């Protein structure tokens, strides 16, 4: 009954269906005429055999024989009568058992299925739809973005041109709508005038088309587009894109910054007012071998160690935690305090990397972006690339297979402080990570992941850090939506802030159970314009305050689900 209006509307709107209805009526008239004719002939033949039956019996016998039920309570005894029975039976098989199911499917089941499909993938959104995000392509980036939007209960719609693909995504729990992404009417039907954002992650050419199409009628709507080619950035901006994302460059810069040779100073990964969060590798510094309490970073510099990365694992350390050679400290404090820290410890990083090039596996867009960052900071590097291209020449390239030990020897693999694997193929990255880790257990290995599902596999293969292309893009887009800078620490970890939920008013941090219930850690509280870094467990939470938290994506979702704002 749910889809009956759609079925009825499909009957009255289509000329083809109207013609089919006329055929259906003719079919029914033929059935009625045959039943009536057979019932009359039944009486004449029965009379010839000396049997008398009522007219109701005639219709009853005809229906029983045509439907092949064959009760056998009324039968002919003559050859003529039995021949007549065969004719009635065969016509019933053709008309009722063959044609009738086909007609049922064509005129009832098919329209019902079509109506159901239309309800799952509508061509138009309700007129009262507001503040939604319109997505023009479903790919790893937008898939990760959708998960984040769901966590924050933000409405979205994905425009899909193919019905079968739309229904497949719907079955996976994705909100979809049918439409042509280059048609202005599609965006009118998607209520683009009320949308909070449009995200276009198609090819550069298609993104340009989408942007120009939207700007015809929706001048002020924010539009984010991705760009694969650096030459497309200006074109997309001229077309009207509010923000053009070169995710390959962002990822390359991030991977470069995360290496032990990335920068001599600590790498600031988030800034909120005067409060900064930075990462600094312990490798080569006097901190290695000391406990957190013995390091006295808080007493000496006013910095708090809010977490430690250990080979892809984020740990909230206790005071007796021993800092290892592979530890990367996540520090929180004032920028001036971080500067004092760098004045003491950056010297050890300089000594460590002098003359030893970092290996970049893959000379694609991400690899070249890493190289550009290293070149900018005068950090030695070598790119291992399989395919020689005209544009690739000079002392920075080693041509060959990274899985070949001879190629690695040419790249000074035995001395390299770090290796960055930048292939767009996750299977290749996993393979090379495992191989390089087996050769150099002491080396820092970073890898790119195209799909989120392969992040944990890369960690198991031996990667110290993994950066997901999908998560990086999703975070960048989401933070643009909420007017903030990207706050990605590393794959699987994020910093987020929000007003103190009502359910926590009056509770102390100790009583709130935030860390135990969700896995998130409050690293600062902003109250009356002042930021309290690493607040004491006895501090009470109240109205008008803002919590700054750190945690994995799962922990973030748990917090949002557990404590409603």
C-alpha cells in the first residue's frame, strides 16, 4: 500500500502505460468472452450426453479446467466432450498460466518495483530541506566524509546518475538521489539554494562543468572541488570554486612533516588561538630511555605530553612511561614554550639527518610533493621510480624496483633515516612496507593509504605512520564546512572541540568518565576566554565552556553518541 500512489501515478503519466492498459482491458474481455462461450458449449455437449447442469455449474467447470485445478467431480463421457475439455484446458494454460503472470509482472509488479526504486533514489528533495551537503561523486574521500557527517548528524545527499549504482549505494546505507550532475535542474531539485555546501570530487573537467553549472543560478553557495592537476587550480577558481583541494600536495607535505627528517623543529599540527599542538620525534635526543616524569618537559618548558606515537599506535602515557627511540611525542602548550623546547632539542635532529637522504618510493604526485617539501627545507632525499620519464632526471632519482635490493643499495638504503612509500596502490604499499621493515627494523617507515580499510594492514606490515588519502580529504572538507583549519594529527587520530554538553554540567573530569566511556581525552578547557591546558581531574565543567579533545575517529563518534550537546 505504501507505493500504491506511485504505481497509480505511473499509470496516468506515461503514454506507453496507457496503451498497455488498453491491451490489458482487451485481454480481460477475451478471457470473459472465452469463459462465457465455453460455459454455453458445456451445456450443449452435456445435454447431448444426457446430463443436465445449472449455468453456475457451467461457469464452475470452465474455471476449474482452465485453471488446471481439475477436481474431476464433473466429467464428459463422449469423445466430443473430452476433446472439448482438452481445448478448454490448453487455452487456459496459455491465457492464465503463461500470459497472466507476464501481465501481472508488467502491469503490477514492475510498477511497484519502480515506485520502490524511486522512493529509495528520489529525483527531488522535500522543499523544506535546509543546511544539507550536496555531494556529486561517491569515492573514498566522500565515503569518509559521509561517515563524519553522520557522526555530527549533518544531512547530506549524493547525486548519482545511474539508477543501479544509486540503489546499490542506498542498500549500503547511503542517502542518494538520481540526477545529471551537469544539469541545473538537478541542483534546483536538490534544493541547492538552501544547501550548506556542494562537494565535487569528480575529474577536473567534470568539476569545472559542475561549478559553472551551479554558478548559473546559485551565486553564493560554497563549492569545494578537488584538483588532480596543478594546472586545473586556476581554472576551477575562475569557474567559481570556493576552495580547490590539491589533496596530493597536502598529503605529500604531511608525510614529509611526519618524518624524523621532516623538519629540525617540532612540527605544529594544530593551532587553536594561542594554544598549539605539535609532534616531535624523540629519536637521537637525550629523552630516549627516560620516563615521562624524568623528562621534566612540563616543569622545564611548560609543555604537556598529551600522547605518544609508537609505530602507528597512539598511547596516552602515564608518568612512568619510558620514551623509546621510535617514540614521537605529541606536545601541547603555548607556542613560546614550544620554541624554547626546539632551541634545546632540534640540534640533535640536525646532527641525526646530516648527509643521509630520506628515500621516497614513487615519483608520482604525492612523491614529488614530498620531495618539494624536503627541497624547500634543504633535506637530502632520493626518489626511487620504476618508470623513467623525460621530466625525471638529475641526482635525486634512482630508477628501478624498490623491491630489488640492488636498487635500494643505489639509494643508500642502509643509511637512510626514513622511507616514505607513496604509491597509489595499497597492495603495493603493503608489500613494500613489509619488505623494507624486514630489511631495516630501525628505520622509520611512512606510507600512504588510498582506502581506509588498508590503514590497519599497513600498520601490521610495519609502517610507523599511515596517512589515508580518504580521511585527509574528508577532514579538510569537513573543517571547511565548520570554518576551521584541518586538525588531522595522523591517520585514525583527530582533535575536535565543542561546547560542554549539558549532561556534563557540574561534573568534574574525574566523575565524567569521558576517557573510560569514549576513549577521548580532554587536553584543554576554554572558559572565560582562558585556555586551561591539561586540566586537573578535579576541575568542574560548566555552561559556556569549550572542551578540546583528542581521540580516534571511533572515540570521537562514541563521545558524540554518549554525550549529547
